């Protein structure tokens, strides 16, 4: 009988996985990293007791956090990824032949190293793409100090605990605004709203004071338990969110992406939010 691993993200509720084989488990310079095999989800990567990604359902998260901003923007050449050490986001960004440069700022080299070795399908060679520049640094330091400019920024960070906490601050969002080109878009992982509603209200307030057009879009990823995960959206161009379906369809066709979750209809539908989420946003805006 395999041992079971219990996720400790929530005190009163959690998911367990059978651990069929442990590939790696150690304290890195920044966090506790574990990669193990599970009969249902394949290889699972965990940081500080929280599921980060699994082979089986990672495509949903990585496709939605990449193709929504890139196809909405329509002409992004320079992309910045904060976090994303497993390489799944980088793989999806590199599938856009129109992207000329990607900088990825990851705080923990060990995550990249171990994921390249034990989750090779996540990056699928993207770390060796000539357009890619990997920077091992705290994301908040990079965005507040760099003089580089980007068209799309994707914050693919852990939850706001430990090293990821700073990536949910006003200083971080100000820094992102500072290194976005005119017409740039910031998207960020923003938690499973039913379980972490405060992340939506906090980000609403903080992002709202930095960008003219802020909202959330969503997708349900099975191993981010508790329902839909929200993705924060910030830009100064509301027109991106008014794009008609035909335009999205043309851009999707042109990009030739062969996705497994993303499609233009889901792109549009993802911005439709349940009433309880809209209520959280409205309450945060009026406080
Ligand atoms: N999909 C996951 C989620 O939604 O929680 C995120 C996955 S990805 C592995 C998270 C990455 O963020 C990790 O590689 C972690 O090392 C990195 N990270 C955490 N804090 C960071 C920071 N301050 N600067 C840069 N990278 C950071």
C-alpha cells in the first residue's frame, strides 16, 4: 500500500495523493521541494507542502495564463515570466513564433534543475530556446530595478506565503507597470477564489491603483482544489477585453498552437465571473 502525502495549504481541508515513487525531496535555498509519482496525476511537484503542478493537469493552467494575454495583445514580442520554475509556462510562451525574447526570473535554481530532470515534459526543451534568458533572482527585485521593457508579464508564482508573498504586493505591481511597454498586459496566478477570497479582494485593491483596466479571468485546475482559480489581469487598454470572437479565432489560427484547453470561446468565457466573485471585487473596490 503506497504512503499518502497530505497537502497543507489549508488548515481545515486538504487533498491527499498516494506517493508511488519519490524522485526528489530536499530543502533548497528557499523552499522545501518534492517531486513524486502518483497513479492519477503522474509526476507531482510540491513546494512547502503545496501542489505546484502535475503532469496530468498542468496544460490547463499554462495554456490559460499564456495564450489569453498573448492572443489578446496580438503583437507581443517581449515576454517576462516571474517564477514558473517548472518550465510549463515557458514552453507555452515559446510556442508563439512571433515572440522574439523571453526573460524568466525564478528565485530558486533548484526548482529549474529538478524539474528539467524529473518533469522534462513541462519545459520540453524551452529552457534551451535561443530566445530565452533565465535570471535567478527575486522577481520583485527584478521588476523594480530592470530597465528592460516587456509587452506581456506572466506572474507564475507560488501562493502568497514564503518567497511568493512579495509577488502579491503593490510594490511588485508598480514594478510590473514600470517595466511594461505601452499597451502591455500583466497576468498573475491569483488563487482559488472559493478557498482564498482575500487574494481577490487584496489584488483588486492593489492592482486597481496601478492599471486602468483590471479584472480576473478563471479556469478550474483539478489539483488547485476548491473550484475555479482566478488569474489577475492588468492593462491600460480596456479594448483588449472587448476583442470580438472572430479576431481571436484568426489570431488563434495564425498562431497554430494545437492547444488542449485554450480556445477562443473559452478565452472570452473565462472573463465571465460567478456572482460571488463579482461581489468580492465590488466590495473591495468600495472599501
Ligand atoms: N502553478 C503554481 C501555482 O499556481 O501556485 C506555480 C508554479 S511555479 C513552480 C511557482 C514558482 O515561483 C516556483 O518555481 C518558485 O520557486 C517561484 N517563486 C516563488 N517566489 C518567487 C519570487 N519571489 N521570485 C521569483 N520566483 C519565485
